[in-house]
């Protein structure tokens, strides 16, 4: 290694580190123990050293983290000793393999990290001693002699560490000296940063893969509201950060709470964490990236707080399929889903480890402590278990006198050692081709070159799974998924699926504390029912309120209600729109039955009247009624009755055409005829007051011409209407668009607006009003000589009918029953108008013709002068009656008439042919 690459500031630090021991301790470093035969000397009392041509470093958590300032705590049998022995076993196998690194012996320097990053950093300085130039000019031993430095081992690569926080700390030192590092258990995503940890590789997948697998599990369970729990440090915090980051990107899972377990928890800290988790009771699923000790203590806290069965634990690979976190807490851990990198038990290691004893494993300086811990006994006076009453016999056997189960990371430790060996083998073939043993070119191994060979290895590992690295030094993600299940009185981890880029989960094999096979819920809000949209709580996309799509809105998406098109309404589930039913006025409806009944009676009566008049065409009453005008008037009355049928019939182009033509035509016929009659009477008597000559245009032919002239105006308007807007049907969805879409209906109708209706009837109403005015003017004509008074009563009554029609018709424009009310009102009003005309003008005549034919005889012919005189006298009598007492009026009037009688004989013109 080039000297200029080492940091100068570190030299003094390492120098003082090396001088902490006595100078005599340094002198003994020249003695090297054998692999197995002799116990290590004092220099290696807290580490393991195996001699070899190429030295590898090893970092293992042999002891747990100490408390109250003590760096190391209790021994870790599985995570410490099992893994450490796996490295020793792998080195033994490689050294015996004639194909891998032939004639080259691997050695090792293995240190204890005590599960603490700062302590591990201090220990790892041992690996870089050979790369630091020592300057002892200013240093003296206690006796004043200059120090004698032992030649340190040159470590070319490091296996470890276990905890991500330790690996990060160590990697920052090793990269400065270009020493490659391969971890067997560190999974923090931060270590994938190739710009910061370029000399770091690992045979386990990073937590970013693990976080994705855990997110896929949560999604497959249907959980969208979870809490996270992380041990303080790189592993826990990075794992949770990766999970949170991926969940935010996917958008399907929300984090209720993200809690952290302190590195040095205070008493009661875990109870507080449980209470914090209970603040969001709907978030039952808890994603845990915590170390083994923290997992055990959080389960214990949940048990103390009577929360067994409430939480749905999802554990990372630090939980995996370990027994120690759940011992004595099986019930509270039941149903926990855990994840573990896909692995297989190495049978050869089992045979190796079961064969280890105090006599054949003296190279492991911690094996005696393991022996005491594993068999619960004491080794002599200096044993580590002073309180143990049992004394070790050294004849105990692993797996026979104690339980034994291979630790889960043994496979990965061996794969890490083999990856380093394969990289060295590739380098040896490249640099020392055909040279037995180490050639001079490999005397000083370049760490950067070795790293390139590490990243290029590809071999089947100890569990027959491929060992490869990507450009960041990460292994591919392959996980087994477990669930901790209780079967009667036994508990075990059961494989329920696996993850290799995508999830494969067997939900049918899962069990839950409730005994219900269905997956428990961990959701902030229950799914909305069909027809309801989610109104998301601000900032928490997995929490929402369900709002029903009201009115004419349907559920267009999970979060959106949209308005149906105008001609459609929501279906029953409000997930789509369906056509609004179309209705029309049916013949069996009460709104149609009554008008039709009146119309039929009117048509029968009108027909009977017409037949009677035709049959008695030449009788005095028929002739006196004005036969031609009577037929026109009866035709209008008939049309007023008949219009009821096209008004109720199902609309189509033909029906709509008939409605336009005959709606106002019947009234026009009737009131044009009546207007002509009243106008004729008025003109006759007005003319009679001025002269004895008859007015013009009072003959029947003239009357017909006037009547049809008036009718032609109506027809002309209808034809213009036809040309401007041809008749057609429309479906009116606004008429019965009720607040409740279920009752909404589209009304099939003719395209006749209210304005068009007013225009169509307006001309007829104008004729009616004009006729009423003339009826008022001719009210003084004697009833024995004309029809003025019946016509007057007819018009008064008709006006009342139509005055009542207007508010009813237009006042119901906003009613849901508008079509029925307006159609019934219009048809009944027309029928009543026709009935009034028929009843007052023709029924008395028909009655006389049928039942009193003796009255249907000619009367004395009277002259126009006599008729006018009689009308004048009647008018004056009516005026004086209002001014004089009874009796005086008649006397005064008679005297006046006698005085005014002419003395000469006058000839009168008879108007018999012009019967009024």
C-alpha cells in the first residue's frame, strides 16, 4: 500500500494504542501458537489468531453490550460462538481444499465487538497496525528503555461485522486503508452507498429488499395503517427509513407512529413504548427493525400490559426464526410474521460443532466461557460462573448434554469467508499463474484490486445458493417468511412463503390468536361501501371518512363522485349511471280517465245535437238559430271535445301535428262563430237606432265568410309554426327530476313550450274576450227576439273557466306532477268551455225539438222597425227602473210612446229571412 494514502493524524493515535501494554508484553509477541495444540498467549487473550500466509480479519458479537460503563456483557452462544466457529470451520475447509488457493494457507485474526460500535472501532484498529508507520523516538518504557515493536499481522480483508452500526463504524476506517470487508449479517440500506462504503460488501441482502418484502407482506394482508419500531442505531433506523420511504412511494401504507428504542433504555421505557403504540389502536400491525434483546423486552412489556393478541408483529431478519426473543412469551408473540434471508442448515457444520470440546478447541479463547454457559457448570476456581453449584467435567457433549440448533447466519458467515477465498483465488491465478504458493506479486495485496475480484465472484455457497454481488456489493434478495404459531402446547416457526423479487405467500397456512382463519385488520378506516367515496384526512392518506354520493352523483373512482349525464341517474349501487325511465300519460291514469270520460260524454252530446239539427233542418227553431253558423259552432264544440284524445295519446310526430292544429282550432271555430253572431246582433240594433235600413253583411253567407276569415288567421299561425319549428317529440328530464333519483322520470312529450301554447290559445282567447265584450253590449236586447243573453251567459261562464285555468296551469310548472296536472287542466277546461256553449245555446233548443214539438212552430213576422223599437223600450225601461219606484216607470214609458206615435201609416220591411 502506498504510504501517502494513510492519514498522518492517525499515527500518534495508533502509537498510543500499541503502547498501552507493557514493553515486556510486546516482546512476547514473537511467539506464535499452533492452530489447535497450544492455548494462545497473553497477547491474544481477547482475540483469536490463526497463523497463515494470508491473514483475514473477523468481527463477531461474542458478548452482548455491557451496562453501566462496562464494554462487554454476557456471552452470546449462538450469534457469537456459532458464527465465530463457522469462520474457523470455513478456513479449515479452504485450507484443506486442493482446488481452492492451493499451497496457500489462510490465517485469521478474530475480535469481539461486544455488540457495541465504539468498542468494535477500537478493536478493529488491530487490522490496520501493519499499515501504519510507528515513530517511537519520543516514547520510552517504564524502565527507560526504548520500545520494541512486534511486527503486526497484515490483514488483507475483514469478515464482519454483524450489526450494521458496527459495520458502518468499521467500514469508515477500513476504506481509508483500502481493506475490503464482507459482512454476513449487516443489512442497513445505508451500506449500499458505494460512494461512502466502497470497500464494503455483504452476502446478505440489504434492508431495502427486506423492507420491500415486508411492505409486500403488509399489503398482502390488507393492512394499510401500521406503526414502526426501531432500535436506535443504523440497522433499526435505516431499516425503518427504507420501509417508510418505500411505503410512501407505493402510497398504499401509512405510518401511524414511528417509535425508536433508545440505545440505553431507562426503566419502564418499554412500557411507555407499548402505551404509545396503543394511542393508535387501529394500527395493530407493528413493523419491527430491532435487535434481539429489544424484541424480547418489547414482547415482555406487551405481556405486562395485557396486550396479548392485540399487536400483529412483523419482524425483520433480526427476529427471523430465533427462539430466544420468544422464550416465555409465546402467547404474546403468537401470529408474528418474521422474515429471514433464505438459508439452509449446513450439516457439515453441525457435525463439526458437535465434535468441539475443551481439549480440541483451545484456539477459541471464548470456548471455555461458552462451555460453562452452555452446560450451566463451572470450570475450576477461575470459571466465569462463580455462583454455579455444578462443576464441569469436560466430558460434556454439545447436542447430547445441551440443546443445540444451528444459528441462522452460519451459512452466510461461511459464504463470506468463501467469497474472500474465491476472490483471492482469482487474484492468485491472475498474478501468480503456475506459481506454487504466494508469488512476490501477492506479497503486498492491493486492496482495490482484491475488491474488484470480490465483486466478480460467482459460486454456489454452503447452502447451494448462488453467491454474487452487484455493483454496490449487495447480495440478491431471497427471503423465507415465517409465522410463529401455537399448536396445542407447542410453538414453532412455520414457513408460510418466500420472497424473491416478488412475494409468494400462502395465507391458508396462517394462524391467528383469535382462532379465526381470516386475517385480522390493521387499517385506519374501514373500506367504504359501494356508492361511497373516500374523503381523505389531510396528511394521512390511509385514513378517510366515507361520504355517500348523493343526488345524481355516482362513484366514479375511489375518491371521486361525479354527476351522471342529464338523461341518466345512478344505479342502485351508485357505481355507474343508468337511463332514466321514460314515461307518458297513460290511458288508464286517473289524470286521463276523467278528461276522456268528460270528452266522450261531450262528443256524444254534440253528435246528438248535430244529428238532431240535421234531422230537423227546416224547423223554425233550427232556422231561427242560424243553421249555417250553428253547424260551424257545433264543429268547434266537437273539436274542443276531440282534442282530449291527441293530448293524452302517446306523443309522436303525427300526434304532435294534430295537437298543434286542433289545440286552438276548436276554440277558434266556436268563438269566431259566437263573435260573428254577437257582432251581427250589436250592429243590427245599433243601426236600428240610427235608421230603418239593415246593416251590411248580416246574411248567412256573409256571416260564414267573416267566421272563416277569423278562423283562417288561426290556421295561418299554425302553418307558420309548422314551417319555423316542425313538430317533433322530446324527452323532458327536468319536469320530474326529483331530489331522489329513484323517482326521477323522463317525460315523453311534444316539443310545445309554454310560450307556444300561449300563442296557440292566445288568438282564441282574444276572440273569446271580444265576444264577451259584444255580449255585454247586447245584453239589453229582448230574449224573445234573439240569443244575446244565452251567448252572454256562455261567455261569462267561459271567462270564469279560463281565468281559473291560467293559475292552475302555470302555477304547477314546478310540480313533479306537472305533465298530468297541465294536460288534465287543459283538456277539462276545453271540454267545460264546449259544454257551457253546448248546454246554454243548444240543449234548450234540442229539448224543445224532442220533447215539445208543439212549440217548434212559426211565430208572427215582425219588422226590423218593431224589433228595434221593442229593444229600445226595453233598454229605457231598464234605465228608468233604477231611478223610479215601481209602477211609475211603466206609466211614464207608455205615455211617452203614445205621444210619439206617428199619425200616418208607415210601411215596414220584414226581416223574417234574417232571423236573429
